[in-house]
C-alpha cells in the first residue's frame, strides 16, 4: 500500500506530523502569570523526593504608602531543589476570592528597617542554610532552628499562613523548630 503525500493516508500522516511538531512548541505557546510576590521555597516531599514549592501572592501597590498590598495566593510552582526546571504550575486565579481582605503589606515589620546590604546578606544566609534543611527535612520532616529562624524572619507572615494549605509538613517543621518561641509564627 502506498502512503505518499498524494494519498489520503499520506495526507493524514502529513497533518499529524505537523501537529506533533507544534506540540513540541508548547513552551512557546503556554504562558504563566508570574506577577506577584513569590515566597522563599518551602520544602515538600512527593513520593519520597524532596522538592521546592514556591507560592505567589497577588499584589497591588498602595499609592499612599508605595508599599505592596498582599492579596490572596495567585499561583504555586514546584521545582527540584535549586533548579528552574518547572515540574508543576497551578494558576489559582480561577479560585481566588476577590472579596477577601488584604493579607498584609510588604515589606513586613521584620525586614522593613533593613538596609539593602543587610537584607541581601540575610537572604544569602538563608539560601546557604537550605542544603542542611533539605537533608533534615528529607530524613525526618524537621528543619534546623537556624533555618526556621532565618526563613521566618525574611518571609512575610502571610506566606507562612498560606503555606499551611500547600506545604503543611514544612510549616509544622518551622513550628517544631521554634521550641523557645523566638520566631514570630502565625498560629492557625
């Protein structure tokens, strides 16, 4: 049987091949809304594999104070640790309740008075603590107190409250590392 481009089966094959070629172009076709304030990565375990979960809050600028008003969660992204490879992206826009009150303003109290150099140093310190936290969280769903303190100091409390829904074990680990009550964590 002949399947050249001049036959019906040949034309179906040619059409299908064009479709498959375009399927390979998905990264150019899809777009992701990344406008908002992103959290520092939360640690999650999926099928015994440690991953980073990033939460984005919708924001708008307060014209009077020129600060960001934090609104509801807008998206969740999951990546391997220290990677930009996107494993999962959930756009929560369709599920947002726009009638909710603002969750807070950014920057929060803990970092509002920091100079840029001080903030950058604190953020670098937090990122340096991730490997140890990943090892401990992967083994027993706990994080070192120094990591919990740095994470909670730099993260807006609105993120920690929202992360309960997406990374509950991570939030429990932050609370467990706060034995002496030195970290200001929002309670449920």
